[in-house]
C-alpha cells in the first residue's frame, strides 16, 4: 500500500510531537504493509509557505531515522496545502516529490469559499493536478455530494480518509465516503495519519474491509496504483463518474453551486 496523506514531520503541525513519535509511526506503517509514504504536513497559512528550509531539514531527519532503523519504506515530500486566494504551488513541498503536478489540497470543513473552484480551475489550466483531501468530511459535500462531482468533472481528484470509511469521523462522513466511491468519484484512499493512537497511519484494516465490499481491483487502484502514479507524476486511473440526481429538497444550495461554477461554461 502507498499512503499519499500523512503528517510525519516532527514538531511541525498537529502531527508527531517529536522525532520519536515519528519513528513509532513509521514502524507502524511498515508493519502494516505500507511501502511508500508521502509526507503532507499542513501548510495552512501564507507564512507556512516560507518554512521551506525547516521542512527540508525535518524531512532529512525523517530520512535519517529510516536509514538508521534499517527500514525499507520510501518517503517523498509533499504538503497538505490550504487553499487561499493567493496560494501558489511553487514550493518544493507543494507537489508530490516536487513533480510539479500532483498537489494535495484542502479547504474549510464547514464551507467551500467562492474562490475555491476558481483557484482549482486555474491550477488545472497551469498543468497542476489538485487532489482534494477528505471531501467526505466537508459539510457542504456531505449535504450535497454534487459538489464533489463538479470538482471531479473539472479535473480534480479526490482522496478519502481511511478512517472515514470505517466510521471514525461519524456516520455522515462514512455515508458520504461510500456514496462517493459508488459514484466513481474517488481516486485515492489514504491514512491522514497524525499519531500512533486515534489517528494512526495504518491502512491494512481499511484495505481488507474495502476488498470485501468493493473487490480487490478497485481497492488496489485507490491504495497502490493511483498513489504510485501521483508520486511519479503520471496520469491517474479514472472511471467515468456517475452524476447525482439534482436534490429537489435543497434547490437553493444547488442553485448556489451552479452560480459558483458558472465561469466554467463561459468562454
Ligand atoms: Fe491531513
């Protein structure tokens, strides 16, 4: 398994509090069967984009720990980039392994600001491939998954959290996660691991339960093949998404979505 969403840099964000916790997380991941990991620390504020030296220094520390402990895990640098109107993807941590293509991005859980679809569209036009982190935990998407469909139709990819599929983030997130898979909108499942306890880096359990529910070929695509392609900057395996029926119970929200994405139809 290949994990494209992890918080492993020590003392950087809300991930491991020190290098020893990082080391324990790496041991867990390897024991669980993970072979490659992208380190995607939160890049929340514009000022975090200026922390490149610190990020590279800590990434080197993690590499040293892996060598010292004789692990075979391969690690790559990335980031979980919060979308602001001014956000650029021009740093060494902006895209996976600095491949100038795949970037893991997030926005608020409570709302999708107006500028988000516009910025994602601009990045796509510039040749980037934004991967939206845990859409199943974003309230407007939980309430109306058509948002997710529109993002995928634009060209973005979606990454589910393993925990969401098991109900760790509640029933609504779990329901939404499975709905997105059933509508062929999901391209990755990753751990979003932060620690060795409640938000661990393990993937095996979800791999096995998803194989029972959806069959091995799909799960392998989401947890091995697409992650490998994203790290190497190659095209993803994408199925034709199935649209959601317009939600007549919430016409106002649907109209607002159409307004937000109207620019896509304009010349
Ligand atoms: Fe994360």
